[in-house]
C-alpha cells in the first residue's frame, strides 16, 4: 500500500509539474503577433529566441514567466499536498514535480497537441524558478549576481562569438550544485539539481557537441 501511494504521489507531482511547465507565454504572444516561434529563428519557445524575433520586452517577460511558472508549480504542490492534504512523500512529490516542469518546458504537450511536433525551450529559466523555490539565496547569487557578471564579462571579452552563451551557461551550471549545497546543506537538493542539469544537457547534446567542436576547431580568420 505504501509503495502504491508513493508511486501515485510521484506520478501526480510529475504530471502537475509537466502540465504547468509546458505553458509558454512566448508562443501565445507570437501567435497574436502573427509569428510562429517554432518555425522562426532557432525554433525554440524560450525567451532568447522570442526576444530576438519579437523584441527585448518579450525576452524579459518570457524569462520572468518561465521562472515564475516553475516556482508557482512547486508552491502549488507544496501548499495543496503538503500543507492541506499532508501527503507522506512531499519531498519526492516536489522532486518529481521539478523534473516534470523541466521536461514540460523542453517538450511541451500543449504545442504537440496543436502541431503534433515536440517544441519547447532549453530549460535555463525554469531551472531558475526551481532554484528560487528550494533556495532563494542560490537563485539570487547565481541568476542575479553571477549571471549578470558573466554577461558583462562576455560582452567585453568574447566580442559576440557564437559560443559565448555556452561559456556563460557552463560557468553558472558548474556553480549551481555546490552553491545550493553551501546554502542549504541538503544533499537531496544537490542530487536533484545534478539530475535536472543532466536532463538539460542531454536535451541539448547535439548542439553542445557542435559548439564544442567549433571551439576546438575555430574557423580560419579572414
């Protein structure tokens, strides 16, 4: 009976996270403006592609929305199932919800229903929302502090090279697990973040490999 309850709560948390994580305000905005983000630019629905195609306000709004949808989903799970229903496996439910959020953002079921194709974003912004829920100190330190610093350094040093975001995101990614452990001393959170980062890296494996090859063998300068 306990195993069945654990599996039910695991699937329920993941399902709630997935459905909320699959929502994209950028796609809705693009449809209103007559632009299909799945067919333009990189074809991704994240804030970066939306900002390039529809202007910097959507870059900011889309990023904030993706952070807040992840944070809101976890707060919803915590409030309903932790405070009200007092389920036995709340931490597991929150963890499965976090995984569901990320997978939903990468492969949106709502877009698939409309287009019968999988589309989504990279996962950086919802990962920020998950960090905000588990450790707001880590979120502020990395996403507000370190990310801003890296963006400034990037503009000064890299001169808009194609792999500039790869460098910035790599530094932040490496820092997230030890920083969240530093602030929380929770090995479960440390492991969860590693797993979430693994999902993002796996989903972007082909692009990452092409960037690595480009960095190792840059094109000859004219």
